C-alpha cells in the first residue's frame, strides 16, 4: 500500500509525524479524504474528529480544533489550532467542559459570550467523540 507523511502541528507542539495510508478530515463544507499522491491543495478545517491510518482496518482518532491543511502530494501538513490524539484526551475533563459550556449557553445574554460557549461545547463534544464516548 502507498503511504504518505502526516504531520500535525499546533502552536504548542508537534502532535503527529508518521506515515499513513489515509486521512479523513473535518474540512469546511464536509469531510475530506486524503490518500497517497493526492493532488496538491490547501483547505480550511472545522472543529471535529480526524481519522488516520490504513485504508482498510482500524483508524486512529484525532480531535482537531480547526485550522488548515496543506497537501503537497507526499506530505499532508495539518496546522491545527488544537489537536489531541484519543489517548491524550482526559474523558472526565472533556465531560466537565461539555457540562460547563452547556450551562453557559443557557445562562448567556451576550452574543459574543454565546458564540464562545458554542465553540467550547463543539470542542468538548469533539474530544468525547474522538474517544468513542
């Protein structure tokens, strides 16, 4: 099987740097699949769960907090605002963040505060989906 390099970086660290056969990403406008020798491209990412690994078989999950990607045909670079592998996610902490965000959404009066609470809720739900909760 053909592979390509997957590099996932955030402002704080390199999250992944490995060879994979496929990646499924939460892009603006829908899911985006990348395989070896994909045409060069740049795309914006949404908050969501990315999956990577073999074309067929068990994929690994990655919670992504938005950003963008660059594919040059041999390397897929994911520049994410935040990114965590499923193994790194603290389920209890993610559940608490979800509960706080839901409470803030109920209590919010300002539009800006409501928007921030919605983003916090999206990120918490993404982390929980990445670990299969």
